[in-house]
């Protein structure tokens, strides 16, 4: 990971440019940690920040729709300055529910920054959301003004465990 690029994100200059930050890569390499760190820096500087998983956002919006409160719930999602959507792809979205996430992304597009983490490549999003056309529409908006980080490496949890075991052997 390029430390300089991460430090640039922590300046929060992407907020004024309304850019989308995408952290992509395998599980357990720190995507969520990076998103939260940027969110915490934004909060420390007075920006309203909202963190939610992709699955939870769809669940909440579907429930609001069933209760006749979808528009109100959608407005809640667009109140903060920064929206962090975590774990896109860890769980497949319920059938016929990806349109809820699309509505959130469409409302944020070119209005405010999003930070999104995913363990899936863009080519796999159609399978995750259950609709390749909708996945393409989401990606079209997300990628237009985006900064993409393709993270690689060993799980930091497994690395820490391995280092701890090596340290114990040396003692």
C-alpha cells in the first residue's frame, strides 16, 4: 500500500472534490480499518460521517419501504458529509433488494463522497447484487469520480499471529 496515497486521503481533500474512495481486496487486510480511520479523522474535523455495511443498508431500506417510510430513510442516508459502505460482497444481497443500495449511491453521486470497501472484483458485483444491469449502473456512478485502492497481502490478523508464534519460539 502506498503510504503517501493514504496520507493524502487523511487530508480529506477528497470531500470537496466529492470523490468516491474504493478499497478493494481479499478479506482481513485492513480495508475496513482504513475506511474507519478516514471516517474518524473526518469526525475529528467536524464532518458528519455515517458507517454501515452494504447488507445492513439494504435490510434497513427494505424494512422502511415495507413500512411506507423509504423516502424518509433514504434522506437519513444522505444527511452526513461522508457515507462509508462496508463489506460490499461479503454477503449476497437479498433478491430484488439491490435497487435500495443503488438509490443511495445514485443520490450521493456527484453530491458527496462515499468510501466503499469490497472483497469482490467489479466483475463479480452482478452476482453479489443479483442483477448485472444494476451492478453496472452502480459501478458507472462509483467509478466516475473515484480513487481506487487495490490492496494485496497477507491477513494482518494471521500475520500478527505468525509473528507472535515466532517470537514465542525465540524465547
